[in-house]
């Protein structure tokens, strides 16, 4: 089969990408980087691949920004990190991945493409840490500016138990001191809380959403933490004076889908954007036969209703619209209603369904969503794919569940972009991201006795990479 390359989700022209890095905005341009191995569609020593956009929707590949060339980056490369803009210069912080030791480094750029590595790297050496923290698993610096200081959060494994997010502080962004253990969890097993991030959504307040990606997180609840690794947020108070994050809410998954990890945000004034690695570790990658593997989530807008948050697709999609159809309100009384949809590069389907009975719908002949009213439970299945996805142990990755809050209806906003499906539910309170390798069919089929409200379709066009 021919796999459709996504139109808006970021993919590399060739080679491998995983975690998003360095998401920032400077002089009217969005800069986004990805962990990258340029030589094969598989993981290898990490580079930073640069993408640029004028609208935060359509990103164009712009070459490799960071390559592993220094001893403090060898043999495993320039691991994940973040960027801030300081006096017109992009400061990008990343992990130098040595054998048995990880250090935090700095590179600077005026244009986001050409970087100079700081001569005194590393800016944070794990040798300054208290003895309970690992030197080997210490990575993913998240830089942010607050109260005239530059802070860094980094994930670190604890040698006794669990994992911590550590806080560092600097006046100039070049010399950092260790402040404290900002947040700790005992629930990561042998893994760590990777890719920490933080959002301060309310001006002048310490209220914050702490974000991280726990490895190997398991739960007694079968409907939580269904992937090998996850991405979560927790609402609370960030006390930078004491160096502690005080949680108010519980750890909540950003996304319940098969393919979402290493969430990273951009705070740009009142604009808050989210992207992530739209794949999962320790599986096969069907696009590898086309010379590339890995994709990033089309940046979503975040809105806040503490202790939760909501996600929505960017308004900027509208300018790429090539078609629009309104199907209105439909009643499915005879048990089945199928609607053929236009084929194309990218489409978006929106509708609401009442929750007074059990029902299901099937998108594009195999992406199935079923609702159980007694349990307020959605079951999502990838059926009949032309390219199946398996975990390392041979298990087929084809079923996930979402517990939703009881309500009279569920609203769906679904973006199908090439071989990726992003589904936002209940006005973005729940999200589900998935690879889907269908048979080319373009349709939606409703099953059960149900009422469908406001069914609409938008199609989008543009030149793919």
C-alpha cells in the first residue's frame, strides 16, 4: 500500500524523528525542533532537526540545527531540550548524552538555524547533585524565565526509589546552581519523568501546570496509562522561592491514544501551544519502508479550567480549507447510517452524539469508536489496517479505552491527516492520537439507535514535504 504522508503533522523528509524540542517564537516565526537521526528511519545518535512556520500550522523542514560533535555529546548525541529567547538570541538547552553520564548544555543562535555551542559547556554537570541522584539518567532541560531569573527543570532518576524533577537557577543563563527537588514520584520503576515542562497560565500568579512524561507508569485502573510510556500534567502552585511544586490536582494524561509522548509546550504571551511525538516506543514503524519514521502532533491550543485543561486544533487551519459540507442533524433509527466522505490529503469531521444509548461509529472503514452508556466508557479500536502495529513482544496494539464524565452528549472533533488521526472529545477535555493505516476508504458509518447533531466536514489542502 501507499502510505499517505501527513500534510500538517510534522514528518522528516528522511530518517527518524521522535521528541519535539526547543519550541519557541521569535520575530514572527515559530521554531520547532525534533530529535533526529538522519541516516536511517530508526533511532540513532541524536541531532536536532529544525522546522519553521509563519502561522504555527504548516511547518517546513529547515535542516539540521545541532549535531553531536563535542566529547560531552558523545556517543549518543544531543538529547532533548528547550529554547528561550534572551535579548534577541535563542538559547537552546539540551542534554549531552555521554556513556554513563548526561550533562546539560547550551547553544545560541540569532536565526534558529545556525548555532554556536557555549564554550564552557556543560552548563549543568550532574557532579553538583546530591548523591541520591543518578548521573546516568539526568536529562531533558526545560528553560523558562520568571522574576528576572532563568530556571531549568530536568528529569532525574533517584538511586533509592523513583524519579524527581530537579530545579536549577541562573541570572545569565550560562552559570546555574542547583536549587532543589521540585517534584518527586515513586511510580516510574526503572524509568524517569522525562521531558519536564511548565506553564504559568495566569499573569502574576504562581498557579502552574507541571508537565512530564513518566516511563513505565502503570495503574491498577485498566483505563489509565495503557501505553508503555505516557505524558501527564498536574495542576498546582510553583513556589520558586522554596523550590517546590505543590500539587492541587492529580496527574492527568494529556492523551489516551496509541501514539502520544514527550509533550512540549510554547508559552507566547496569551498563546499556549502543545505538541508531542505522535508515535510510541518499542513498536514497528510502517512508514520506515518509505524512508522516514516518526511524526509530531500538529500544535494544539491549550485553554485552562483548573485543575484540568482543554485542547483544540489551531484556528489557522481555516486558511487551508478547500471544501466544506454541512450534513446537519441525523437520526439513525434502523441501526446503521453510512456517509461517504471526499478523499483528500486532510479532513476534519465534527459532530455530537447523544449518550442515552450504546452506539458506535467507524471512520474510514476501520477506526472504530464504541460508547457504553452504563460505564460512560469509550472503546477505540484500529481494525483491518493495511499495516498493523505490534509491540516488541508481538502484541498487536489495536485497542484503547477512555473513561469520560457522564453527560447528555459527547462532542467529537476529528482530524484525519494522512496516516494520523487526532480526536478531541468533550470540547477537548479528552484527546486521542493515533496512527492509522487504512485501506483508502473515506467514510463514516454510525451504528446503533442514536441521534447525530451538527455533522460537518472540512477538507484541507496544501503541498506536503
